C-alpha cells in the first residue's frame, strides 16, 4: 500500500493508503476528503484540485498541457497544484502529502 497524508481545508490531517495505480482522487474521497471530482476524471473541471507539498512535488510526473490549462482556472492554485484525478499512485509517491484547498 502507498501511504498518502491529506490535509483538509480545516487543518485536519488524515492518513490514508492506496494500491499501486489507484487515482489520488479515489483515495482522497475514500478518506473523506471534500473533493468533488465532478467530471469523474475526464479533465473537464478542476474540482479535484489539490496542493502538493513542495518537497513532494518533484516526485510527480509532469502535468499535461490540458491539466495545466485547467489549473489556471482553479481558485487558490499554486505552483505545486495538481488535479488529483491525474495522479496515479506508485511506489515513488509513498508518503506523499497533499492539501485540499478551501473553496
């Protein structure tokens, strides 16, 4: 299992785990994080936007141009923002920390 630490908008910390290949969005939702994922991972919205811890960001594969375009529209986006539907868990990401921004 690949461990992920989520920080909710209210500051609560939730530790969760997912299998190799699982979408970060699915792991977050199973852990009770308030991420909608309205488009179900079709990259038609930014409701699954998360902010990756600066120290973990380099471990992620690069975002596609389409993902970057959607992140430009996400409220509270930062340079370490990603769409959680586009992140698949791998062993390299074990211990990943992400924050769910407030609406």
